[in-house]
C-alpha cells in the first residue's frame, strides 16, 4: 500500500486544516467503492457527500475532506477542513501534477476519446508505471480526482477531458498540463450548446492551451474542421502531428479484415508499421493510429506499442462484442449503448455491416443534445451505405422515429417510444445467428436492452456439472 497523501502536504495544497496527522493511500468520492486507507472527498452533487462521512469511516477511510464537521462524528475523527470541497479536490490535483515527473497525455474528441485512452493505457503499461482515468472520469470532478489519485512514481499519465458546453475544457487541461494533447475527432456531439460544429472544434482545440512548453498536439487531418484545429495550434505555437487516411505524419495505408480482427498498415513519419486490433471497425484503427502517434511523441517504444495493441478490446457499452449461447441459439451482441452522436453512430453501423452474421440487426436509440436539427440528423442516417447492408433496424425514442420513417419496408423494424417498451418484445425481435448492435445515447436507456441480451447467455457445461 502506497502513501499517496499525508496531512501536511494536503494542508499545503488546499489551505485546509487537519484535525490530526493522517496518511491516505487513495482518494475516493464514493463510499460504495471506497477502500480502506482512502481519503474520502465529500463533494456535493446529487447528494451531499457530508452525509456519507460516517459511512466512509466505517469502511476504513483514513481522512475525510469536508467544509464543515458533519454531525455525529467522534471528536477525534481525522478530517481535512477546507473552505470548499470541490476547490480542494482541484488543488490536490494541481499539487499532484506539480510533484510528478510523469509524461502526460490528455485526450479529447467527440468520438473515441475513451477507447483511445484505453489503448494508450494498455500499451504504455507495458513500458512503464502508468496511471489513467477510470471509466469516463473526464469532467470537472473526474479530471482533478484522477490527478489527485496519481502515484508519485508514475511514468505515464493518461487523462480524458470531456465537455458539454463552451468553456469547460480550458480549466481542465490547465490542471493536467499535458506533454501531448490528442484530439480524436470533431463532430455534432453536444451541438445544442454550440452554434455550429466549428464552435465544437474551437472548444476541443482549447485542450492545447494546457500544453507544457514544447508540447505536442496530435490532430485529425480527415475532418471538416481541420483548418480550425490547425489555426489554434499555430497560434499556440505547439508541435503538430497529424493523423488520418489522407496525409500527415501518421497515415493509415490499409485496414483489412481477417475473421474478427483487423490488420492495419500505417506509415509513421515514413516508417512502415503493421499491427492488429482484436475487433472490427476502421474508426478503431484511426484511434489506434492516434495513440501510436502520441506514444512516439513521448519517446516511447513505437514497435512494442503497435504489437501490444492486439491486447486491447472495446469496453462494455463502447462497442464490446460478445458471442452468446442462448435458448434461441448462438447470437452476437455489439454493446455500444453508452454514447451516440452522428459520427459514432455511423462508425457503429459500419462495424455491424462488416460482420458475417446471418442477419445484421440494429437496435438504435436517440442521439441526444443535437439541438433543433436532431430529427434531420437521425433521418440522414438512412442514406448511409452501411445502413443498406443491414437486415432490420428497430428504433427507440422521439428522434429515432425520423429514421424509422425513412427506412425501406424490408428494413423497417418496430419503433418504440421507450427502451422498456422494447424490452417486453425483445426475444421476438432476435433469432439464431443474429449479430445485434445496440447503440444510443446513455439517456435513451438502451443499456437495459444490452443487459437483457447478455442475460440470455448461459454456460451449458457449468449447468451440467451442477446437475451431476
């Protein structure tokens, strides 16, 4: 168990006052996942963390960061009392970054930031002590929490930075102070908070404002807002590495499918590189290319990183694929129900279209935060070539009705107002040897559909042993 924070250092960082000396080995904001020895940070969100301080101590918390002493605590309870808990967490993150000699990568983008972060994690972990954000901890509390959790001896730090509205990325990247800032893509995600995709591009580009001196930006050269990214990078004066299909320092030459893997040929500054991903989807190939470019920018082992990418697979809700044995027969699920925007939806549909299933079935829910043009974006999906290769599309939500109406009679499945409505008919919509894509914004609720399909799985050999 490492000593991550001790009372004097935390006091200096936050300007707070400790009620006694203490040492913490971790940082937590949730008593459900808190480990013995953790510092518990009593943030105020949907619930006030101060209401859970006693619970945190019962689970072995070393100290609680609070703005006032909660009722019912022992007089000698180890507390770090601060003016504002959120500000204290940010100060801890800044202090952690200041004391670290790690090489830092910050990742943002409308599509692919979590997958790219995980690719970086699994490859850099083979080359040194690596620390990264868990899940999608990419907002105003997730970023400083990840910083505050970073061990002192970290060699590579990987941070995901997200946004929902203008002005959110700059303060986060200034806390992280990355050596490399990576922008995976820019698309219509969160469009309702911006005037145009160009506005989203400017917000994403602000990740470069936090770069350390002589820092480097990894930028997508294939998107419509490339010029905006370049202009911002030029003004900041950072080194630029461009990736994509067309041209640049990191160029995707080919992406060929073999069974359920893709074999990729790329050029990195003219050096040929061949590697394999254990999934389908050209969008994942581009994410991997960006990750390799970032590792090269840090001076990492490029060849080893490329070879180790085969260890990565998409996470749950982000394109994870699983073959299931069910009472209906064998089926395959592509679970992509965590997030959706037009770019990621098309990428997921292309992945489904590339499978060799007997039937290709899509269960699609609303893409949220697209503003007044939401119906137009949903309807436009019907014109994409990947849609033409699918056998049936079932839709859920207000905006997905626009796509439902555009589909051909043979492809048009059933439209449901809510995910729970579809759940009642689920087993009537799927058949043996289907490959089923579940894709939507998280708020649409299609996660329950993914869970229900996964619950159809069984392990006959285990059942047999039990009965014997």
